[in-house]
């Protein structure tokens, strides 16, 4: 029973730390990207930080020791500090005073995390192939699927666009595909399941604004005429399109800002580089290794925080 209770406490500490980190970090990052939109390039790394924090707290609880005394992966507190709430797999019963609070934490946080996970994993893979003109809930164009995306274009929108405006729309969506934006969006959804829905949505929306303006820049460079793309967007704005939330839609992001950017500046020489690369993965791996290496140092600090709360 003590082992099961100890595992429950560890799960609650890890999930609670990740949830709190995302609840604080995601809105701060989203607000920062409003002031400096280029920061949104790092949204995947930011979205992954709560996972690293959660794993770090878990390792800190599982790896006792005191590096200042030259003791690593060994317990020296058992029996020497009566009443001390001690996180240690060697004698898990010392932490059972935390069990009611851990159970309550999991009862509050787990349902929302399971719901977010189901929603993220329910996203279709996609079938690839040529764009499909069909009837959508609103007159827009949407990339469906995250692995092999298919471009779905509402027939009402397609009918009102001229041949050159259709070419602009297709160039914009092709830029999304070349940037692997559907995959990055799905990755953000998966990474965001540990956080509150509102905070995760703010993070994703801030990245979507970057994805749309970046795709505009790539498409404008390809077309050689940013005003053609701006004109197509303005025509869609007059249709009063209801953009699907948290989706890569033709009319997504801040439409007025996108049009203004296209009209104010010449086409930028921008590459269709994804916002998630091996360099981002390497940075996260390095951060994870640093967190794991610091676990014995964090162990006692975590215990001090827990004992101060009682």
C-alpha cells in the first residue's frame, strides 16, 4: 500500500508541477510574442518545457542523496529526522502524509488532461493528394491532417476567387506544407495537454499568427506580387469568414495585420523553414539532461518546500 501511495504522490507532484509551469509560462510567452512576433518561432521549445519540469520533479523525488556530503542515490535522512516528510523509494511510507492531497490533485487535473489527450490524438493523419473543393462550414480553406495534409477549399470561396487569386491561395497553402506547419501545430497540441486549455490555446494562437504571416511571406516571394495575395485575403474578409479555432486556415491569424504587412513591405527573401527542427530537439535534450543531472541537488529542496507547507 505504501508503494502504491508513494507512486500516487510522485504522479501528483510531477503533474502538478507541469500544470503550474504551463499555466504560468504559456500566457507569458503568448504575450511576449505579441510584442515581438519573431519569438513565436520557439513555441515548440516553450511548449515542451512543462514536460521537462514534470520529469525533473519526478526524478528529484526518485533520486535521493546529498551531493554536498558526497552521497548520491543513497538515503541518509531515514530515522534521523522524525516527522520529516521524506521522498524516497527506499522507505516510501515516510511520504504518506501527502497522499490525500496527491489524490485530490490527480482527481482535479487528470480528467482535463485525458480530455486534451483524446482531442489531440483524434486529429486525422490526412490522406494527401490534390486539393479538394467541397462545402465547408464557412467559406475558407483548411489543411486537414497533420502527417499527410489535404487542402480542403470551400466551394463558395473557390467560386468567387479569380484565377490569379486562386493561385495566391494555393501558393499560401503550399508554403504551409513546405514549412511542415500541420505537423508543428499537432506537436503543439500534444505538448499542450499538460496545461490548462485556455493557456494552451493562447500559446497555439500566438504561433498560428506567425505561421500565417510566414506562409504569406513565402507565397508572396513565390508569386512576386504581394498585392495579389493581399487582394485575395481582402476578398475573403468581405465574406465575413468564421475561421476555425486553432486551425491552419486560409483566413487564420490576424487578417488585418497580414494584409497590412503584405501592402507595406516588398516580398521578403524568406526560406520555408519549419518552426521545429533537429536543433530544437537537441536543445530540449540538453535541457533535459541538465535537469536530470541536477536531480540530487533538487531532491532536498523539494522536500523542504513540502515540509514548509505542513
